[in-house]
């Protein structure tokens, strides 16, 4: 088991051995995932427009379907994967999921190299990737707080976000550049990165597992939903992200903008995918050294409003530099929201519940991403991509104003320190032994 060294609020989590391996695994995984996802989307759109001769709107509809293919496994497995993350060694769950993702990446590399790639293959493997992510996300998010003392958890969350956003900066660009050199290369490189992540997680030592209640498994699964429903601050934070990104997510339309609006091609698509992650990574670096301490709720609400405004600017832009700036601002605002939401969720949730609450959060986050892509694709098929993106940005701003009224707990959250009343009585009974 991990033995804590003496730390202070200024100690870097990277000085802790197991967190370092976790951080490298998170970076490698994000590099692989974002590199693959951007190419899967581009291949779907390119096959639909080129090989199958679909119209722009019909091809955009296919992008919506690929989002659904990735989201459905998560929606169906949420209760199960959260319970598993609290019941089984979280390290082994993540390792198994990474093994599945590596296999999917290699399969896509072989299919693309042999010319056998098609929409049915892309949709099927995207669904398998959705299964892997459904298990990996709550396990990894619940594992991170077990690797560092509570005093430096917000710093660890910021550093973990740097790995995620840093990978999101480099991954899409790598995918675009590799795809331009050889269509199978992004998938082969991703398979290698997933293997690196797997090996790093093998180096993480065992951590203490919380003792769960003796209630039946299905009751324990429902407890995660019950906790989120009872804790209005956690519910408000994760549902704000769900609806704001669901409406304002423009990433699904990036292949359309790269190919037919900004005429930037695969390399331009890599730049467009990297821009929001670059803004997010810079913001995460700032918070890693200067953690947010006051008025965290109000700042999160303001960040989501800025996210919506930047989405509107991007949707209307016909200039590549302006589009990149708008996406960078969008990513920076989203990172501030993610940083506050993740810190609140981890610190306000008992360790015995983190897997199940993390699974609910993953469902909300994935709902905002994959369903947001689906919503954008379907809406673009009916009213056009530009109007869909702009309308989504306006909708994100409207959601922010509405949530500020529906969840006053968000505005009243001054710091990350939870008061005693933050933990509902129903879950206080299920603390670690």
C-alpha cells in the first residue's frame, strides 16, 4: 500500500512516484485517444463525401451517428462500471480498458492499410472504444485521489488536466500529420501509446480500497445516482457541463469547417482540434501553480458563458486565424469549468462512492461530448453547420443564466472545502472502514 510522505499545500504531486506513472499513463492515453478520434471522424466524413458521394448535410448526419455509436455503450453501462470501479481494483479495470483500446487501434490500422476500412467497420470499432472508455474513465478518475493526500488534490487535478489537455493539443495535430503521410499511421501510433499507458499503470502500487456496504449490488449501483441527486452542488456542476457543451459543442463540425468552410484539409483539421486544447492546457498549467481558492462557483458560471460566446465567434468566422483564437478561448473557458467541477466532485464525494459518482459524471460528460456531436451533426443536417454552431453557442449562454437561478449552490460555492452538510446522510453511512 502507498505510504504518504510529509507534504504541504505547495508540494507538487509529481514528487509522488505512483502519481508520476499515473500522469504519464493519462498523457499517453489522451494522445492516443484524441489522435484516433479526430481521424475516425475525418474518415467517416471523407468516406461519406468522397466514396459514397453524400451531400454535405448527409455526411454531417453521419458524424452525428458516430457520436451516438460512442455514447450508447456508456449510457447502457454507467451503473455497472461505477459499481465495478468501487468494487474491483481500479488499476486493473483501467489496464483492461487500455488493452481493449490498443486492440481497436491496431484493428483500425490494419483495416486502413489493407483498404478494407468502411463505415460499418468505423461504427463498430467506435462502439467498442465507447465500451473501453466507459470502464476506464470512472476507474481512472476514482484512482487519482487515492494517489495523493487530500491537501494537494486540487493541484493533482490541475496536473492531471494538463496531461489530458496537453495530449489533446498534440494528439489531433499528430493524427492530422500522420494521416497525411499514411492513413494507417495514426492508428498504429495510438496502439503504441496505449501500450505505454498500460505499462505505466502496471507500475502503480496497490492502493487501499474502500469498504462498501453489505446492501445488494443493484442498490449500491443506484447509490451513485442517489448521491448526485441529493448533493445539489455536484448535480448543478455536472449538469451545467452536460447541457452547455451539449448545445455549444462545435467539435463535431470541425471536419466540415476544415474541408468545406475554411478549406484547410486534414492538417488544418489537426490545427482546429488542437486550438481549444492549447487554450485549455495553458489554463491548466496556470492553475497547477496557482490553484483557484475563492469564488469558485461564480467563476465556473462565468467560464461557461465565455465558452458559449467563443462558440458563436467560431461559428461565424471565415478566417483561419480568428477561428483558432476563438477555439483557444473556448478551450480555456472549458478548462476553468472542468477544473472547478472536478475539484468539487472529488472533494465533496466520499472515496467509497467515487467510482459510482465518477461513472455518473462520465455519463454526463460523455453525454455532453458524444451526444453534443450527435446533436450538432443532426442539427447541421437540417439547418446547416454554421447556423447549428451559432445556435449552440447562444444556447450555452442561456443554460448558464438558467442554471445560476436553478442551482444557487453554484453561486454560493466560495472555496473547494466542503462543509459538514455537503455529504447527504444517505451516503455518510458508506464511508471507508
